[in-house]
C-alpha cells in the first residue's frame, strides 16, 4: 500500500490542505519538504474549482518547502482526499504565536 500524507498549513491568509506521497524535514532549516503532491483524477463533467486552482499553482513543482511555523497538521492517511484551499477564520479566539527559529548549532 502506498503511503499518503495529508498536510494542512497556512499560506497568505488561507488554509491549504494537500495530499502528498512524501513529507520530511528536508535539508532547508525550519522548512517542511512536501514532495509528490497527489491530485485526483476527474472526468470532464466533474471539476473541483479549488483543486484546479491548486493544480495550476503547483504545476511543474517537484518539491515545495513550507515554513515549519505555518504547518497546522500532518497526518498519514489510508486514502487520498480532495486537495483544497479554504479561508482562514481569523475571527476566532486562537491566533498563531509568531516566533523565530533559533539558528542551528554546528555541534549537533
């Protein structure tokens, strides 16, 4: 069975939900590397505009790097769902705490 990850993160005031075949810390400090974004196969009759927008945005992208502090959640799931973009509800009681990652030590 192929491993599938659901990655939810903040991006420019919106919440992105992507399905990918590989997620790791990667080599760029403080970034999560997302590789192999999976898009659903649709017929000509059924088109999801949100997923089509993501397909256009990530066309030709082999890997994308998301800042660690933007990640909301990463799940390993049994099957792929629909990629989507939703508006972030900033009117709620919870606001992400801004922080800066300390520099990586050479002694590790």
